[in-house]
C-alpha cells in the first residue's frame, strides 16, 4: 500500500468516515506486511470540521483557492507598496473569493449529509484568512491534509487547537482582541464601502431636495398662472354680462 495515496484518500473523506477508513487501511497494510505504513496510518489524526471543509475546497475548488492565495501574494509584492485604491481592490476581491469558497463548502457539506456548525465555518474562515496572509499557511492549505484550522496573528501562522473551533486563548496576538493583516484590510474595505455608500446617500438626499425645490417653484408658478386665468375668466364673464345687458336694453 502506498502511504501517500492512502493519506490523500483519507483526508478526502468526511470526519465521520475518517477513523473507520483509517483503521481499515492500517489493518490492510499490516496484513500485507507493511507494518511501517500501518503505523504511519494509525498516527493520522481525524480532521476537525473546519479543517475538513478546507481540505474539501482544496480538492474541489483548487483554482479558487489559488486565486485567494495569489491575492494575498499581491499585497507582498516587492515592486513597491500598493496604494490605498489597490489595497481596497484586493481586499474586496479577497472578501468575494472567501465568501464564494465558504458558500461552496457549506453547500457541499450539506449534499454529503455532514452538518456544519457556526464554529466550523468560523474555523474555515480563519484558515482562509491565514492562507491569504501568510505563504507558509498557504503551503499547508495546498496539501489538503489539515487536521485543524490555521490562524494568522500577524507574526506568523499557527495551527488551531484540534477541537473543531478556533482558539480562544488570551494574550497578545491571539483571541478576539487580535486582528490579522487580512482582517485589517477587510475592515478598511468595509469602512471605505460604508463611506462610499454614505456619500451616495447624501448625494441622493441633495438631489431629492433640489427636486422638491424645483417642484415647489413649478407649483408656485402654476398657482400664479391659475390665479391669473381665474381673474381673466371673471373679467371676461363680467364683460360678457355687461354686453348682454347693453344688447337687451337696445331692444
């Protein structure tokens, strides 16, 4: 039995299938006289739910994974620092790429009958962030054999504890208080988007106010025209009445 192909196959299975399949392959290798392979297989750890989703994406969406990683690489280009516009553009593309990957992972997990918890999705999201922000994390993800999620702290990536959920340890560079480079870029993008939307809203308000002023001026003009028409109508009726009386008097 080839250890490489067996390992690749095992990490393509769902977490609920992993242990039984691993033990069966180890037993098969032992019976075939490959005790070293059997021992190596028995040491393989079952992936957490988030790690399994990441491995699934590497197998089913390799091009999109590469796109996400290349976006991160573009921020570390040696040709010079990117301007704010370029950073915001990369950030928006990164958010879109990660969202599409997460959406596919959840859909495929559902099709495979594997329930996905919020913590598993969060673990996948932080793993994608790590691969975006750190080349070493990207290399780990590309292998498609993660047993736990990855986390980027700004000082390098670390594997999350093998619990199926992201680490909540306290301290510098970890926990909810820390923010990775990717998170900061995404936050800047969100702020830029919110400011842009606010500017558009202000423009719509001003446009509406101008329309109201224009409509009010037109309404005032129409009312004046109506008043003039009414006055002229009354005068015309008065002249017609006087002419009628004058005509009747001559008879």
